[in-house]
């Protein structure tokens, strides 16, 4: 017995049996691809208008289709749209609702297109907005880092390698290092838009259509520069989604590194910062605790976003051309990465903007005399010793200080000359915290003048990015 109209698959009469309800539940994507609704409507309106202009659909039919789609858009925005899991995906939900509104004329909408090129176009529009949102979040975080760096130009702390005190730096220099990481993250999202400039719409299932459709005008209407050059590539590729998720994963790693420092620095062992109460939590058992939960969660969520990237890479790794249903698995990790990144950028900007810096504790740590050992070696280099020999000599001096409990800066010239005759002054004359910073005046160094130059450059870069985002096509809210 053939299925009833209510049971029949919505895309044709090829099948004599209704879909098993378990298969419907297993294969349905409406639970997550409804995030594409506003993009799907824009794509459908542009496609309908092209069909009308091409003479494939009458003017009256086109007008009814477009009006119906816009009514559906209002329902979706207001939350009144009746999503039906039995209709599988956002495309069929919209088309079925359009049929309820305007009748059989809705059947013209799918003329000359497939869900394959439809979803690829929806995703391109989504990615364009997701990249814009990521850049906007990064810009705000960079502004906070810039502001806090400007407040702490003369706050000194140890720089670390291997999490061991290494050399003194300015807190401004340290925070501007993260600003540079996030600047590059923004550039990655900006560069992605170059590869989102071509519209898949009109590529059909994989080989276009015999109908006289026109691809250029819908592409322009949707903000693309041109149609894609190859119909099979248009529906088979998800490299722009991979590129977004890769940029998101790299950015989350940078956020995780910053979060790790906030966790360490807020501990009693460091005592460099205190998170604002609004960005910390207490313990359910220990009333004295103030836990850095926000950066800890950001640190953990980096693994989630990296995992999303690996998921899609694995989905794509062995797919033959062109479209395969495996590609439905692109959306959940993509949407999750975009949402997770946006939330992490927002809370990290807030945490950084409100934390209290313990400049005195940082200064005490930066006053560790052993942080100047390299300067002592370089004093010997200025006396014509090879650096490797100078390094060896100062290593013995450091060992002596550690064994005897002496402050490196207290050593007299005669004591230093016991290690090498080239020492020509007392250690106190060779070593100075202020001098060591100002002497590091090479481009990119922590000398005050160089950090001031860096702040000026960052200010200009932030202004350029803000201007570029303002000129970008208006983004849909994600």
C-alpha cells in the first residue's frame, strides 16, 4: 500500500514506503540547521526573483513566493514559526510552510536548484557573518589589552621561559604580546572573506541545470562578487568552514594561553592579579576561596573548539565528489565553534578590563637579581669575550651566589675577577633593572620608548580594523 500524502517524502514519488520514524529522527537536521533560517530565506528570495526575471516563473507567482517568504521570515524572527522535525531540515520546513501560505505556487521555488547548492550558499552567508562577529569580538578584546597596557607602561614583572623567571619586562609589553596574537587571529578571519566571495547558488545538485537560469544576479543580490567557477566544487567543498574553524581553534589556543596566565597570576603563589568578583566564583565548601572559573572555562573550551575542527576534518577526509550526506555533519561543530568563540572573547574582555593588578608584587618578583645574569654575561661580551665563554663564566658566578646565599648585585669587582679578569666594575655598577629594560631598545623590545611606539601602532591598527568592520556588509546577528 503506497504511503498517504502525510507520510510521503516531501521531495518526490520515487519511494513506495514511508521513512521509518527512527530514520527520520536519525537523519533530521532541523534541530540545529534552523540557525540558517534567515540565510535560507535570503537565498530563496534572490533565487525566486531570478526565476521571475528569467521567465521561468510568472511575475504574479514570483510576487506571491517572495511575499510568502517574507511572511515566514517574520514568523521565524518572532518565534512563531512551526518547525516540524518530520520535514528533516530548514529548507523543507520553509518550503512546506510556504505551500501552506500560497498553495501550489510554492512548488516553483525549487526550480533550477538543489538543496546541495542551497545549503552551500546558506553556509557561505553564515560564515561571512560569523567571521565578522569574530573580528568584532577580537577588536573589543584587543582594545581592552591596549587600554590595560597603557595603564601599566611602567609596571615591571618577570618574563618567563619554561615557567621559570627569565628576564624583566614591562607588563605593557607582556599584554601587547597577546594583542599581537589576537590581531593575527582577526586577520585570519578577514582573509577568509576573500574565499567567500563566490556564490554556489545555481550549481544544482552537482552539474547545474538544463533550465535557462541566470547565476550572476542572485550572486550580486546576496553580496557575492560572482558565481563559483565549478559546480561540483561548489556543492562538495567545505574548506571555508574548515578555515573558519581552524582560525577559531587557533584563536581559542591564544585565549587559553592568556587564561592560563590569569589562573596562575591570581594564585597566592604569584599574587600578581585579582579577578573582579563578577568574574570569579566561590567554593561550595571552603569559604575563603576565590576561584578563577572564567579563565578556567575558557581554557577548557579551547579543547572543544579544537575537537570541532578535528571532527569536520575527519568527516571530509575521504569523501568522493560531489555531495554526500556526510556533509550534514558540518553544521553542529561549526555553529558550536562560532558560539563558543564569541562567548569566550566576550568574557575574557570583561575579565581583563576589570581585574586588579598588584604592581608591588610584580615589582618584587622582577627585582630578583638573577634575572640580570644575562646582562652580566653581555658585559663580558663588551670586553671582547665570546658569548659562549661569557655564558659559562656567569653560570659559575650564579652557582656561587646560590650556594653562598649572596645577592648577585653585591659582588665586588675583585670577587667577579676571581671568575674572570675581564670584569672591570662591581656588579652593582654593571647591573641595573632600569638599565636592562631601556637597553633592550631593538624593534619589538621592552624599552619604554619601544613600548610607547608599539602602543601608538596598536592604536592606529585598532582604528583601521574598526573602520574596516564598519564598511563591511551589514552582518546578520548570530
